C-alpha cells in the first residue's frame, strides 16, 4: 500500500477525496513535527516511531574503495505493536 492507496481507503470512509487528502497530510505532518522535535510517536495497535542518533563511522566509496567519513545523523526507528503482528 502506498500513499495514494491509503487516501483511496480513507476516502471510502470519509466520503470525499479532498477530505481524505487533508486528513492524511495533517496526520503525517503532525508525526513529522513530533519526530523532528525528538518526541516519540505511539499509535496504539500499530506501533511506535522514534528518532535515534546514528554514530559517525567510516564508509567506503564503492567505485574507488577509498575510506570516507560518514557523519553522525538522525534516523527514524519503527517498532511494530504486538497487535499488528498478531501475537
């Protein structure tokens, strides 16, 4: 399922595509803002999203084989709930 499929599924419930698009966009924007500010996003019955810092490391240029430094960065982690996995 991609974003367009999700919008179609929500529009079956809400009735109009424009309302569905606004609802999906508002949900994603709210999640984005929370994760950017360092908050954890928990959706009961689905899972949780959190931001974790990745350490700096040494990478390798695949063309030349030369070592290159990879700077630290933030990455989003998702942990599925037990209900989502059916456990």
